[in-house]
C-alpha cells in the first residue's frame, strides 16, 4: 500500500474518488451479483489505502464512503424516527383456501372485470428495515419499531455490504424509500454460534434473533463483524418509475440493490398456488431462512384503490408454510401470571430440536385447550412452532399413554398469591382478581408503564424487580417517588446509571396524554384505542365521569372496551394512583396543537388519485388535523370523496351508487381555509 505523502490535494481527491468508485463496483460484483473480480486480499488493500487517504485528507471523506462498511467504535444512542409511511404488518394465512378468499375479496372490491396480477415473493425470516435515499445516496435507515416510529440504525446498516451507499445509473427518483429484511445466512449463523460457545457465551436461538439483535448493537464496528445480509422488496415514493411493483423492483436491481431473482409475476391465483407449492419444498435448499410467501397486487394504482384496514394493506397477504412438528414428553405444567392477572399454562418438555432450535417449553394457552387435547403428565405430545414465539402443543400420541395416567386438574388458586381464580363468562382464560397485591401483576403493570410506546422510561425488568423487592415500588406512581439513594443502593448501579434513570423518569412527564392513558394498563385499551379516547374526551376528568353508553358511542369503541374503561375508573385504588401521577406532573389533558381545528369533526373522507399541490399523505394529515377521519374504502357512511387525477373506476362507481359528494383538491383546501 502506497501512502499519499507527496500528493497534492487535487491528486488526493481524485484518488479517493477513484478508489471509492472501484470499491463500490467490487462490492456490487461480490454481494449482489455473486461474481467477484478481485481477491479478498486485493480488496482489503484497496480499502486500507482509501482509509489512509481519508485520514490524511478528511475534507474529502464522504459520509457514504466504502470505509463506512467497517463501522466505528462510537456507541450509538438510537434516535426515534417517525415513518413517513407506516410500516404495517401483513395478514397471515396457512391455508390455500383463505388465499382463494383473498383473491375473491380483491375481485369484489375492484370488480369482476378488473385486470390485475400478483407479485409473489419469498418471505424472509429476519428483521424489517426501511431505508431512505436522496439524490442517489444512502440517507437514513430505520427499524420497524411500533410501525409508526422506529430506531435510526443508519450507522449499523451502512456496515451491510449488500446495501448500496451510492446508487448506480441516474434514472432513480430524487427521494424514495426502500424496505426489506435484514437476514443472517446459515453459514454466518453457524460460525457465530460456534465462536460464542467457544468463549462460553449463550448461542443464539435462530438466525432471525441473531439478525435482530445484531442490528441493534450499540457499536457499529461489532455489527460489521456479524456479516449481515439483506434483501430489499418494496419501493415507496411520489415519483417511482412504474405503476408495477414488480417492475419497480427490476429498476431497483439496476440501481444496485439486492433484489431476489426468486420472484414471479402471477397472472392469476392458480399461478400463485404453483409458486407456493414449489417453494414449500425448495426452501430447504436456500442458504437462509424463509417462512412463507408474500403475495401483493402488482399495480400501485390498484393498491391505492384497495387501501388498508387498521393494521394491514388489503392488497397484500402472506402465506406461511406449515410449521415443522416434533414429538416430546410432557414433564410438568407451570402456570404464569400476566400483568392483567391472566393465567397461562406452560408445558415443560424433554428438550427436542424444532426448526433449528432446542425447545424445552410450549404454550398450552388455557384450561379449554388442556381439556380438549386431554393432555396428561408424561404424555408424548406433538409440538409445532407455527409462527409462534413460544412453540405450542397441538396433539397427543395417546397410543403411547401410560394406563395409570390421570387427567390434569387446572389450578383453582393463583400460583403466586394464592387468591382464588375467576373466569368471566365468554372468557377463555382464568384470572387472578388480586391485581394490587399479586407480585407478577404489579411488576407486569410496571413493565408495561415504562415501555417505549407508553412512558418510555429507561428501566428494565431486572431493575423493576430489584426496586420492587427492596420495597421502593408498590405501584406505577411510585416511579415518581424514587430517590437517588433508592437506586444507587441496588447491585450494579453506579452514580451515572442512577442519575440516568432519574432523568429518564423526569423526562417522561412530557409524554402526551394519549400515551399516559395507554400506560395506565386498562384492559383492552391498546395504544390506538388510547389515542381515540384521548382525542374524544380531551382530559382524564371527562373520561373518569363517562358512562358505558357515552364510551360505547365513540367510533371504534365497542361495549367490551367501554365496560372495561368504566370499571377501571370505578376502582378507588386506580383513582388514587391517577391522583398521585397528576401530582407528579404527568400529562392528563390533550394539549392544543397549533393548526388543529374541528372543521371536519365527524366527517369521513376517502382520498383517491394523484394531486397537484399536496401528496396524499399530506392531505391525510390535514384531514386528521381538522378533526376528520381518513378512510380507505367508499361506503354509505362516507361524507366526501376527495378526488385527484387517475381515480379508479370501481371507486367512482361506488361514489355514484351511494350519492357521495365529490370534492377536488382546491375545494378541500377552500373548505378548510374559509371555515
């Protein structure tokens, strides 16, 4: 390697650009095309030469230089980034009949005469990532997170050599987003686990967990050593080259992205079935894990017309391959208590290999499942994973049952606090009603309270356990009564970590009302329901006084949720805790946001087509900011149809059928401004 001692600045700049371009090309040949044209040694020498030049002439170093692949020693504190386009999960099915139903629903919405194709793709078993590019350069990479916002892991993703830092060609959009899956190939996973075992560390359970854990490591230099890979499979943006999703991926491949060749554009649902049947067998030969097939309506225009449900797109679905099944011996049953008091029976098994992992425990769900399976201690049982984190027991080999075996008697009292269990009508699970003194329930409520989507307090399960055992935490309001000495006295805590926890607690007082409401842990009130209730009632006082009928009248709040919320506020202990939280300074009222109005209150608006002045996302935000509700499909209850250019004919037919008022972009803007 020749150092640049006698180079002029101009010569150094030129050399840095040359080396960067050559290394990018070699990266593409090796990681995308699998056709290396130089040896690993020569590649490493070129990289070292570039590193030396960049160190000598830092003014010419590009933030997307190939040297960024090796990572840095700097610790990353992951910043939260809101997704421009929500990262929704797909609906799953294991049944070809349900795929036929999916196709029938598409036909029903678009019309029998509609022409459409399906893009069929492998469903990679890794961790989802969304990457933004600007002017052909890598800009930012964000994890899925909660679907609305995720962690900025840009520095870590830069170390993945199959993800380009600078695109090829010049026909890419100025700004766009591409999504995919970060994976760990089998060979890398096996080597990593061998290295961990050699140094006495716990091996990873599977490649998916290893990939997910690696991308969230704080030191990007360590991430680089994990040799992660990635497949990209979805483009988003205002100026994509084609209406065809399949064609957009072809363009992306040309720009330098790793796009799988194992895709198919299916003319009908039967061709989708053929693709699934082929990969159900062929997946065993892949050098990485897949757990199913993703099926998407190919046309972007038709995707927009089909829209979304609350959780997933109507135009896509994933078919998951049936799980591997193994037999094992049931040794005993434990009963776990959740934060809501729900009891979950868990089977302890003789260790057995299942889908590449060692399984020792499996969920039994509830008393009905145990009775239905007629499961008994020492039975030989059949275990599946089936997409579950915890494997489940799906059957019993009764031919191998001992004649002296006895039926399992489901517990009648809480295994933790010995309170008699209850089972409400219509409920599958038994519950421990002792919610304020049963230890797992108290600690479970605390873990929920500090979680990221709730109060986002930097306090893990072990710390909560230690503070609870020391008597410093008895309920969620006690977080705001903690003192420095309470934390510092705990094992493993130092001055800095104690102060950091107190600072995190203090910062949580700024969390908005809807998240505080979610953090209270009211049964059946998830983050979305909490947001709806907060917007509808504006403050905790009005919510406390609301009757079941008033609660049930709120859009998307059913009777079950209404009764749960009503009962929560009838409990004196809950009211006492809320009073303490109020005194601590938490937000129990919706703050007025500048620009928000109630001009469109109660109005349901469907957006369709393309617009001149604003993007569809911007128009959706305007609807919400002015009290309206953006819905994806036309129905009798739709108030306005906000139409741009290239509106789908099937939607227009429904608009005409239901006599819905059609408004243009200008009319919509005037409606807001004039009011």
